[in-house]
């Protein structure tokens, strides 16, 4: 029950804020061009309270999942051409900017939030795209990849770290991938098709690859069993309780097997090797009893942070378009699209984890919300923008009948998609609850 509560709070914070910000973009630009705004609401449904200033009713409504802006004359049937303060009476370029302002606000939020995270600073584990383990019979093994291979590209996209590889594989289930890798100093290529695997975040691609992460110590916390055992930054654990290890997963397995009991460690420091004992401790928040694997700290000033944010958002955007492209080519599935229940669950998980994770999730969803709204789909902002561009090129307005038909088709397609997404969303989350 506690998780359900935080999931709902996370959902309202994440999606509610982003949709409200989107509508705020429309509102402020509409006001800039002196369009009469009738309603500016935080939330949907029944009006709870608010105030009126000028022609606008500023209100808080019952359902706190975003908001909406109601402009005078934004529906053709209600427009009075003689009223210059109505939306459809404004020049096309002004209506265009009002429509673009909502998605622009979401894209701006994504850039600002990611830049803010970089300025505060992030600490990430150092995981190179080097294969540590291959699952027999899975796509990577069938492609001839081996432990020790360093992946350098997937479909021409450079792979700088393991997370890039994980995303490239996860976003391309059932799609043939060209993989560039280095083995024994030589650049080689192969192809593999990640298989589809269900996860708590929906269907993802799976290739059977685990990264190589050695057992080097990155940092030791004072006053912990690791500090008492004399461990230092740069030490490398090579054996636990007499059993030789070479990778972090093996060390994790040894820690799990110890179940909090004392552990005998063999450690290499420079050219020497020594033996020490790690005192008993069973703390899920500190699984390594006081040391942290190697990490890199990134903290940027304003301009580099903004530049890095644009690059990171562009990378996320490319992956989003890859997913859409796979859907249009019938290589993907609508099950890859997250519905409200999944968004609520993920929002709750990151909210319980940390504020920084929540802000990062909001940046990712905001970018997707902004870009998706720019797609030329009737009913969405992009559909209205497309009609304005067509009318601008043709130098005449489309008939009311044509616009109605376009909107009806767009609404029908969007409604059908939403029904399928909601159905898959319910099924996925019910299965997860049963497993839990």
C-alpha cells in the first residue's frame, strides 16, 4: 500500500507537472499575442477553487494530472472573425508560435533539468563496454562474441560506455544489429538480433551480455569494516575465502554466500599481495561493507552543462525515433510504449530512490512529451501545426469540413492506440504484482 501511495504521488509530480508546464507554454505565448484566454486550469475535471483576472479564470481542478488552456475562438464553430482577440482570428504565424510553445516548453525543461543535474554533480560507476560473460545460446554467443571483446559501435553509433550498449540492445529487440568490436587489438564486425524479453519496464531487447568489471576498489568509507581491514583506493581483490575471483559479479556472489559473516580476502596492491579479513556486517545499504567500486564524478559549469545536456537529450531523442521507426516498420510492438500504470510505478520507484533520479526521469519524459506532440498527428499540437503549414503553402484555408475529417481520423487513431496501450499496461502491471 505504501508503494501505491508513492506511485500515485510520483505520477502526479512527474506527469502532472510536465503537462501543466506544456500548457503554460501555450498560455504565455497566447497572452503575448493578446489572445483572450478563457480558462487556465491546473488539473482537469470539476473546478475546485480559483480566481478571475480579466477574461481568464485561473482555477485548480479536481484531477491534478496536468492542466489545460481554453482560448476564445479556438474552435472553428465558435470563432467570430470580427473579434481580433480570438485565436483563429490571429495571423497564421502567431497561431503557429502558440502551438509550438507547448512542446518547446517541454524540450526546454528537459535541457534545463539535465543541465542542472550536471551542475550539481553526478557520480557514476565506471563500466566499460567490455564483455565479461556471454550467456550460451543467446544472440551474442550466436554472433560469435566472446568475453574480453570491447564493443565500439552498434549500427554505426559509437559506444563509449556499457550503458550505451545496454540501451542500444534494449531498444532493438527483434532487429538485426551491426556490431563493431575489438578483439586482440583488431577491429571486427558481426551481426546479431537481440531477442525479446519482458522486464518490469516492458519488453526489451536481450543479447546475453554481462560487462567486465574488475574488483578494483574505488573508494573506502571511514569507520567501516573495509577501512578496518586496511583496504585502500586502487587495491584489487583477487580471492575471497580462498576462491580466486577476477570480476565484480564473482565478488558479489561471494558476498551473498557469506551472508554477513567475516570474509578472508586476498588483495593485490601495486606489485605486492597481502591477506586480510573483512569483519562481519550485513547491511543492504552497504553491500561491500565499506568500499565502493571505481566511480567517476562529473560536475560541470553552466555552459558545458548546457552543451552536455543538449548532447544527452539528442541521444535520447535518437533512441525515441528508433522506437517509433520500428513501430512503423512493424518490427516493434506497442507493448514497448509505457502506459499510465507503468509511468506511475516507475515514477514511484525513482521518487523512493532519490530526488535526482526523479528529476532525470522528468527530463526524459518531458523530452518525449515535447517531441511526440510535434509529430504531424491530428489532435496533437503537431497536427494543428501541419494544417497551418499546409494552409500557409496553399495560401488559403482548408474548409471546415476537411479540418473536421482530419481531426476525426486523428482522434480515432489516437483513441485506438490508447486503448491498446492501456490494455497492455494493465496486463503487464497485473503480472508484475502477481510475481511480487
